[in-house]
C-alpha cells in the first residue's frame, strides 16, 4: 500500500462551479483529511462544496456544504467534509457567491 498526501487549493474561489480535485483512476480511495476556507476580502461571502461521484455532475443532491457564510477576515475549518471518502473518478467542486474573496485549501490522503 502506498499513501500520498495532496493539497487541493483554490485561491480566490470563482463564482462558477470549479473542480479543484479529482480522485485518480488508479487510487483505492481518497480521504479528505483537512479543509479550511479563509475570506481575504473586507466583505464576507458564501461557499458551496459538492462531492460528486464519478460520472456525475454538480447538483443539489451532492452538496455537502451549502452556502456556508465565511465572514470578512475569518477562517472556517470545514469540518462537514473532513473524513469523507472519494472513490476513483469522484471529484470536489466549489463555488463562491462572490468571486475572488475566498481562499480554499483541502488536504486529501490518497491510498493506492
């Protein structure tokens, strides 16, 4: 068994759905070990994160964080997704209500 740690980062999260991580096709599983979102702007914003199964698309049915408020100059540890397991081809998508206000970092443990 091989383990690899990967950072999925979106600096200045856009206001359109953006894939920031896709589990490789040869991985046994990928586990989200860390998540944090920081608002760098003088105004807060909201964040939505979808965990989408391979072959699927972003939809209300796969939202795991839905319009979560991130206040100005604040951070949020995103505990709702920590521990989630992704299978090969599954992906993480994010979107902010307002572009260029939020920075997002998700740590993923890939097990081969």
